[in-house]
């Protein structure tokens, strides 16, 4: 399945010199983490698994003393997108934060900074998905429908800037909106969190975005790039289609 959205980006300017100047090799932990997720997703898509031992009582016992997950996943809470299953990973492999529409708030950012600064994950992945109800509800509200009530409204409000920007750029189909939103959320994490920006700058962690296809079970990358050193001019509207993908997060 292809999308009219090319690898995306914000319109923030890149710092003059960053760790991203060096393209990581497959030996780089950031790249290895992404390859590990991709390999696991291919197993999931074809109905196989290598994670039996990683979900065993022995593994459970081994992890009582502590955890060293290699990646953090920020994904939608949708019951059809469980990160450990769709990436065929085991106990202790992934630090997972899930909210409806992977909406970002202070506790999400705090969890992100814990994963990066304390657990030392090699990769932060934002995972949207096909058929996202939170994205659909936000798109309807942006087009003028009544916003949901209660605290669901807060989710729509948090997604509305991304969805509104996508609409402004001519993106309207649900999966394309989810791809846009995933890329924009990866950018947003870097804009909001100085801990993440510093870790990216020093080559300690990579940030990626992707969407999950419900039918095929496949995860499709969305391009992002490291945050600008100066985020004052950063925005979420603009040249996502034209911007190059980062060498730090090459799109396979
Ligand atoms: Zn969703």
C-alpha cells in the first residue's frame, strides 16, 4: 500500500552540525533496533514468532532485577495494535506508552524522558495505524462536526493541530492523516523534550514514525528527522512532502 505522503518533516531548520551528520551503520544500536523491529514485524505479518523464549517463565524471572528495553514505542491504544505482538518482541524488550491517537501530554513526555535518560533506549518509535478512530473523530471535528464530550474532547484537541495542518496541505484520507500525524508527533516529541533533543544530537537515540496496516499486519515507515537545535521557529504546518528524510533515520 502506498501513500501520497512522502517521508515527512516539519519546517524547522536543522542545526549546523549534529550527530546526524554521520549515517549510522547496521552495527549502530539505533539502526539495529529498527532492524530488530522490522524483522519482528515481518514475522508477525506472516504468522510466525521467535519470541517464545522471550515470553517464558525463565525470562520473566531473569527480568525481576531490572529492565533494559531497546526501544520505546508510543502508539495508539487501539486494541488491534499491541506493540509487543506486532513487532514479535518479548518481555522486557519494549517500553510502551499508549494513548488514544498517541496523543501527547506531560505524562507521555515524562515517560519518554524516563525511557531515554534512565533506561537508555536506542530508538523511539511513534506508531499510528490504519482505521484510527481518534484521527477520524478529529478530522470530523476539524471539518465542523461537534467535538466529542467529556475527556475524549481533550484527545481531539491534542490531535487537531496535526490534522488541521494535514487538511491544509490537501491530505484527507484516514490512513494518510494517520501517517501525517505519526510523523508530526515524532517531531513534536523532539520539539517538546530537551532530553530527547540532546540524546538525538549526541547520537544516543533515533526517532522514527510509522503506521500499522490492520489487514496486512505490516508496519510502514514515515520519515522524520532530528529536531532543530533552535525550536523557536519550529512548526507543524508546511513542507512535509518536500523535506528530505534525515540520515539519522533513513527510510528503508
Ligand atoms: Zn487509533
